[in-house]
């Protein structure tokens, strides 16, 4: 969980430095994906909205990708 948190926060910092404004939530879809993460998959957020959202729970496997 802490590895996912560090990755998500590092990605957001990099995206901010690169001038990215919007990120997309990407869930690792499988039979282990929770309903919340599946519902967030593909949603777009500003960097401010995305901050501290991932991990959504213990053992979360989601990440952000840059959109713009």
C-alpha cells in the first residue's frame, strides 16, 4: 500500500513539473478489483482533486496516467 502511495504521489509531482493538468484513474481490473476502484476507472481528475486519492484502500493496485 505504501509503495502504491509513493508511486501515485511521485507521479503527481512529476506531472505537475511537466505541466500536466488532468490525470486519469487506472484500476488494475481483475476479479480482485473492488467496486469503488472499478467505478473510478477511467475517470479524469485535476491534479488537486487527485492528490491523496490513491491508494483508495489497503492493497489498492490503482495508478494515475497523464491525460494532457
